[in-house]
């Protein structure tokens, strides 16, 4: 089987000639926690203290937000990150977005999404769901949505760099490892494999 990566060591490649842009493309795994935990807390504060939503309402919409994120994660990974245009510019853009991760899968500075990308994306999703759900329900829903994203980002780093032991985490790690080292056209769920089973992009053990 052909090798699906350039280097499997914790090393990187320069993406931009501009030093500022290059700095923005690299991020420590703890940065999403520092940014999004306060934002999640703010939305929960709104739901509890500003709108007085009941515990059950907050819990239900929070969990719905997490589920919607898992589908978003699958959709983005499969249809956006793995879309390869035929133009030279398109291929360059694909490499910047995701191709570099497959080329250098253990690059510890490019395993979580940089804020220069995650914050604008979060803003777009917030505007979309605000129009769908309204001013009140968006608070618990978006808190759950961002929690799902945060779990995805930290999970992605962990399965590449943490020493995992439990059967659950080893199963998640094995699923993602197959995506990198066996077949990048399967296994698009990173934090969980559920949607791969739903849409038939899981790894068939019999094959």
C-alpha cells in the first residue's frame, strides 16, 4: 500500500512566506480551550440567568447542539476538507486547509483549528442558527454546538499525541488512524464514528 504521508514525525512544513501568516497557521492544543470555554460559559449564563430557561430545556437543546456538531464535523471533513479542486489554486487551498495535516499527521502545531479559522466559522454558524432557532434557544443550543467542536478539537490532538489506554479511546484512535494510514476516503468522523456508519463510510472489517 502506498504511503499516505510525507512524515510521521512531529515536524512541520512552512506554509506561508509571510511570518505573520505562518504564525497564525500554528497553534498550541490548549488555545481552543482558552478561547471557547469562556464563550460556552457565556451562552450558558444567558440561558440560565438572562432567559430563565428550565434545566430540562437547557439540557435538551445543549445535547441537540452537540449532535448537530457531530454531523457538521462529518460533513465538513468529508465534503469540504477532502474536496480536491482540479485547479492549481484549488489544490493549494486544499493543502492549506487539510492536505498539510495528511502530509504531516503528527505535526503538533497543526492538529487543532487555529482561531483565525475557528472564530469566523463559529460566527457564521451562530448567524445561521440564530435565524433558525431565535434569540433565546440559540444560547443553550450554541453552547452545546461549541462544546461538541471543542471535544472534537481536543480529541483530534489526543488521538495523535496522547497515550490512550481505555477501549473507548483506543477505538476512536484506531478509527482515525485508519483514515490517515489505510484509506483517507473513509472514516471522516474524528470525535466519533457514528455518521460513518450511517452514511456507509466506515471501515468494513471483513474487507
